[in-house]
C-alpha cells in the first residue's frame, strides 16, 4: 500500500496530503503557475486564513524565491469564493 505524499502549507506549517493543498509553481521556463508544471513548488491550504497569512507575510514569494503576481493571489481568492458559493448552495 502506497503511503500518502505529505506537503507542508507555507502559511500555517501543517502537514497535509498534497492532494488537499493548492500548488503554486515557479515554472522552469519562467513565470508562476497553479497546479501543473515543472519547477519549484509551494503548497497552501485552501482556507481564507492561510491565504491571508501567505499574502500578508509574503510566504509564497519567500518559498518560491521570486515575486508572485497579484493575479495569482486573486485567482486563489476566487477559488475560495467559488468553493464558498458551492458549499452554501449545497446546504
């Protein structure tokens, strides 16, 4: 039986199965990507508190050793809003 691959959230420092986390990648060919690609990666919990902490303390920039565009943060913020809307509709 294969063991789960664990990764640490850059904001809260907790270990999770990597499938539960968002992956932000500094792509090998330059730029920043989400979820797919080859390059240096940072993982983030899909929660408001972790996203706010990562933004406030520049955790993604430090982990990836490069600037992270506001558009990447905005995309992650939109994912949270979409998840919140889906959760509230399901109730």
